[in-house]
C-alpha cells in the first residue's frame, strides 16, 4: 500500500535550520510529483513547496521562497525539505503528499516548532 513517512521535525530557535525527509513506498515514486504542506494550529493546511517527478521544476509559497529548498532522490524514493532562516511563523505540522492514480495520499506529519 502507499506509504509516506516524514521525519526530521523538532524544536529550533528562530534563524535555525531543519531538514525534513519523506520516505515513500507502495507506488512508482519516480513518476509522481511531490508536495510539502503544513498546518499551523487553528489554520488550514497550506501548500509549501512542490517538485515535479524529475526534480527539474520546483515552486514555493511566497513566504518561504529563498529560505526553503525542496529536493528528491528517485533512487531512494524520498523527498526532502531543507528549511533555513526559520521563523516562529513556520511553526506547524509538515506533511508530504502524493497524488497516486487520482487519490491524494498524506504522511502522518512531523512537528516543526520555531521558538523566538
């Protein structure tokens, strides 16, 4: 079955960095675009970054552009989110997501907390 497992979250001070990982299985990873979302307390889930299947095309939410970098390793079936210059507003649960044969799949999420 399709599985997405995030890791790498934690508590970090403002200005710090974290690397999130999402290990995938159960589908043909190399043919799927991948996305990172986040959900802050009391807010809806929002798209943070996207990467196409071969990694050549990426896009970012305006507020993270220049600070976050999405990447993927198709051999490892993993997608990453490198987060630098973190701000308290980046505090959220971060999810990776894939659309597989018309169905959206989500990981369990990883908590990122940025202290001021």
